[in-house]
């Protein structure tokens, strides 16, 4: 059974910011679009196997049911709704940020 993968408004905003930042850094729209397309494809692959993400070490995030994916230098945090077969992408951000503090501000 396929799961429905949905982006929260926060995740959509993060995604836009990543795209803009990559474009500003590379000054090449194709490079930015290629990267975010791959990041999005990885996230959408959760529709067939949502349990593949790692469980965070942080006990609060773990207790809340968060999982995360790593793509190059970016993390994608998400939650699964087993009863409705939905995956909610909550946030995307650079791994150089401290995810414990970053996520705790957002939950």
C-alpha cells in the first residue's frame, strides 16, 4: 500500500529557502533545481517505505514519533500517521545546524 506524502507549510517554506540559498551560492538555477528535485524525490520515496528514516537520538523527538532522512548535507524530519497511511514532512534543514535545538523550537 502506498502512503500519501504531504508537506507542512513549514516544510514548504524550508524547501523554498533551501532553493534560494543554493541558487545564491551557486548562481546557477539548474544546480539549485537539480539538488532540490533530488531532495524532494527522496522524500516522496517514503510513500513506499516510510519506516526507512532513522529515529533521532533526542528522547523528546523520539517520543513524539519523529524520523529523519539524510540527503547530502540536509535533514528531512517527518511523522507517520499509521491509521491514515500518511507521512507528514515537517522540516528540511542543513545538517550543520544543531537539530536538537532547531527541532525543539519547532515542536
